[in-house]
């Protein structure tokens, strides 16, 4: 490994400083977990829903964190107000939360979902009758 000269080190430090100043970081969600688990792995999926399709009431067996990439959805956790999520918006679904709506509106929807899983767990979704 070759040592850098003083001039090279100063140049590198300036470049890193420029990059750090040019990068912006915005908190999109800051969720306090009601129940913590030992997350062993995270499975990330790209999911597409055609325009006008309603996912229906559903429950996940693990926490899910996601972000809308394209389109928009009507999103509602049971007992809470409905919101419309658009590209760049993030959502959090607690393990066992009853998701009343995750409905594609007038355009196809693409979103990325991260499933926080414990040892040996696989993502599952349940569609209760009521």
C-alpha cells in the first residue's frame, strides 16, 4: 500500500468535504416500535399493483417498512384516518396491524417493501374475513 503525499491527502479531504456538504439527508419516517424483536434478516421486495386494485383488509406476520416508487395508494390502518401515499412517501405496518386499505388509485403502483424477519421467519400475509 502506497502512502499519500500531504498534497494528495489535503485534496482528498477537500473532495470528501465537498461531497458531505452536497449530500442532503431528510428523515422520512421515525417510528418508535411498540414491540421490539430480534431482527435476523430483512427481505426487500418490489411489488406492483395494477390501477384500481384494492388489496383488501390484510395483516402481516412481521413489521413492514416501505416506500412508494410510482403511482399512489389509499392507505389506512384500521381505526386511523386514510391517507394518500405518493412517490417518495414511506409507510410502516406493525406486525399484526390490520391494514384496512392499501388500494391502487388511478395508475399502476410500484412500491418497495422491507420485511423485518426473525430467525427462520418468512413473510406471510393474512386476509381476514372481517
